[in-house]
C-alpha cells in the first residue's frame, strides 16, 4: 500500500539523520508503531484541532457539500464490492 511506503521511507531515513522520523495517529495499533518517533492514540481530527489551537490558527470546519450535481458520482458497486 502506498501510504505504508511513505511512513516506512521516513522511518528508514531517520537513523541516517535524513528525516525527523514518522508520527502515527490512529485509534488502533499498527504494525509500524514500534518504528514511529511519536505515537498518538486518537482521532486525527482531535489531534489537529489541538495542534491548530496551539499554533493560534483557525481551521475551516465547514463540512464539505458538493457545489453542483456534477460533483456527485454513482458508484456501481454494492457493499461487498461486486
């Protein structure tokens, strides 16, 4: 999976002092927890709300709504992916 590769690449560069390492934010344990420089068991929305507050920034919290019907798509699959 591509997202795994991003994190693994950061972890590999960390011992070489080529990166600051990786941070994992998730409610569940992952197979990369032992490699992370910082592990936070939380929802990402909660972490970013706290971070934005700490940085004295405001975030747009308006929920997404499609601009027009052209932004809506019919997905021809059922809940099993068939």
